[in-house]
C-alpha cells in the first residue's frame, strides 16, 4: 500500500512532495478523471514545475542579506519589446560578470524579465552580495532598487513571483525561457523513495524536530497531469531567526 515521497534539502529548508501514480497507489484506489489536455491545465502544470525549481535554486544558493534587485528603465531608454529587454539583460549580465571576474568575486544570480500592468518592461534579479556600485555601473538604462533577502532562508514566495512573470512574458511573444540563471548555482539532489508501510499518505504535512512548517507552502489536491492526489510543503530550520516561531 505504497506512495511516492520526494525530499529535497535546500539550504535551511526541506521540500517534501508526496503523490500516487498509476503504478504506485493503495489497492482499490482509483484515479480521478484525468483533466483534459487544455492549454490552461498545461499552464498550471508548467507554472507549478517552475515554482518548485526556482524555490529549490533560491533556497539552496542564496542567504539572508543577499539581494533582490529590480532594474527599471528611464522613459527615454525603455525597451520596446520583450526581445529587446532580453538583449539589455544579457549586456548587463556580461558587464557585471566581467567586473566580478576582474575582482575575483563569485557571481551567482537568477534573473527574470517582467512586463508590468501598464506594459512597462523591467527585470527582477536575485544575486549574492556585491558592492552596489558594480551593479549601478553595469545597468545603463535607469534606476535600480535593491532589497536584502529576509532572515528565513525560505524564498518560495519570491520564486512564485518569478515563475508567474513567465506567463505574461510568453503572452507578449517572448521566446525561450523568461528567466535565466548563472551556471554555477548548486542544484541539490531530490531523493525519491517508495513508502510501503502505510495505506494512504497523510494529507496533513509532517513534522520534524528542529524545523517549523511554512504554512504558505502547503499545496495539495489532484494533479492535472496524472489525476492522482499529491501533497507538497516546506519545513524550515528553527534557529531563532526572523520568521521562526517563537
């Protein structure tokens, strides 16, 4: 009477994913009627995958005090198309990488291009701490806004924002992936196992000594792809930092 459990340790967090499949499920359990292969359901599947991947990468590679950067355009320097904005993004990253290589500093980042409500293009970026002046010198098109990452070490909400930007990006004709990352990011291994000692997996998140549950990350339901139940949640190391329960 098994189910599938995937566990990914990323920084101070542990991501749990439980699910059934056509081969792994309790005897007698039946799959919900599979959703139609529509564009809308495929969008949901792709969005969930992007959120999961970005969450893992952010939690594994960035720490409190690293930067969430917004790169905006001055009115007379605005990119007119998504592809033009992507070129600006590439030039900015090339300049920044050259400077950091010269200074013998490591450059780690994830960057996404967003289209605002009024159609204004700009870029969001997560990167490790560097002198702010280097960023200013690399971005020639307008203002920059820099905010430090919070103390939790759990950045799934930011990852969700980054992933959602990709939808609007594609709607406006953007080609390829809306977000890009440095090649030196560490991607933790996701360990997968078949749990056989229970008839059904618990639909409530589990607990772990020394960790607290981020309730915002609890997601359960029926997969649009498989028609089987799933559960996802993240536990965060409890070390007294801001965000940890008192």
